[in-house]
């Protein structure tokens, strides 16, 4: 064979490979672009090229199938069985036990109540929510602290119920309704020392990719007393939780695509994972997302999805296919 003929033969072979395996070639050249930072689970540009999760089972949980109660002062939706609403199909998912999407009217709220042996976090979507430890009298708080916080959009307030804690949550604003997610997880052991923590997470960062909000506390279930007191999270600039669970949040403009690295990019323990995805009701129904490129996994506002059969390091693609900016929360659990 002449040298020229050999060159043409090589070119023809290369073209045949590209035609036969376009997705594999694309993935090969783009997969290494995935970010390795702890707070950004995956970049927008790289994830759009990642391979689909062929082994994952994705089961949407439609908003209409949630529990719903409107008490006048409180309009609440339950993704899992809660209060007077019970559905054996929705009793939890891994360590995730409760996800309520609440709206509380001005001047009302939850009076002092107790929690025990749950990890509880409030993710503020709009308005203002005041958290106050039961030992602090109104107007005598002495300024913001772990025991008193007035939270607004972007803030997350975390409570370890542990051996027992009492607090109140009120909307003390004169005119604005507060809209927030309240999420509960089962801790890895009972009787933990109670504690509070509040942290703010940037809107700009959430528009660049999923931002990690919660990560497991260092030391795990066998943490020493000193490790419990220090309460250092596995991922820097996150809130520590007493569970093998990571939480992320992202804001996706129309056409944007983010990827959540299952396991929170190496910050969780178990290899086999479950991910619950929730699309908050923030855009009057104009936000929609598609999971893993699947047409049967398109979520509308208020919908959630159970993602099972995934492992640490897998990438769950989330694409905004609606008109409004999509606010997506992911809860990654063992």
C-alpha cells in the first residue's frame, strides 16, 4: 500500500469511529473537566458531556401526590408522611425523613416546641424567619447568635435535636410571608448533645453550580467529645450533620445544566447512594428541570424525584428546561 493510500485509510477509520461512538469520544475528552472543589460538585460545561446514569432508577414524586394542609397562617406541603398526613409509600428515603415546603403568614409561626433525635434544617427561599431558643425572651436576645437568628433568603438554620432541645420559629415581619423548606434527617446515633448553627450561602455561587450546604461531621458516629464540641464538617464552608448525608443547592437559568457528583464529591461514606431532588415553588410554575436527560424525569415546581441505584462518583445531570430560574435542592444519603 502506498503512503498516500495509508493516510487515507487512517482518516477513514477515524471517521468511522467518530460516527459509531460519538458519545464515548465526547465523554473521553470532556470528563476530566469536572471540578474537584468541595463546594462545587460539578461544572456546567463538563457535565453536559457526561454519560447518562444507565443503572439509576429515577422515580418522580409529583407535587400533587404530596400531603397538603392550609391552616390559614401556615400553607404546607409534605413530600414525606408528616403530622396528620400519612402515606406508607412516602415514609423516608435513606436517612431523609421529612421535607416540608412551608409558607408562614406575617406575625405567625411555630411557638416553642421540642425536638429530639433529629437533624433539622430550614432553607429560606424568601421572606424572613426568626429562630429563638426557648431560654431567650423576645427583645432580650442580645443580638444574633446560635440561639437567636433572623434568617432571610440564602440562609440555612440547622438544629441538632439530640437529647432534647426547645425553640420557636416565627415570621415576625409585618407584611411579608416567609417561604422555606424544612428538612429532617435521622442521625447516626441517639442522644447527641443539642446544638444550633446558621450559615449564609451565596446566590452567585449557586448560579455557577451546585453548592454543598451540609456535609457529615468529621469523626462520624464514633466522634469523641472533643470532635463533637469542635463540630468540624467534612467539607469546608458547610454545616456539619450527624448523618452520612450531603445537601446541595443550585440556581439554574433557562438552558443551564449542572451536575451533582453523587456522594458530594467524596465527602460521604457509603458507596451505594440515594439522591432526592426537589424543585422549589419559586417561579409561579415557570421553572422545570430534566434529570439525567430523561423525558420521563422532567420535574415541575413542587415535584421531587427519588434517584436510586447510584454510587459515589456518579454524576446526576440536572438541566433547566423551563422559562423561570430553577431552584433545585439535592439530598444525597446512604
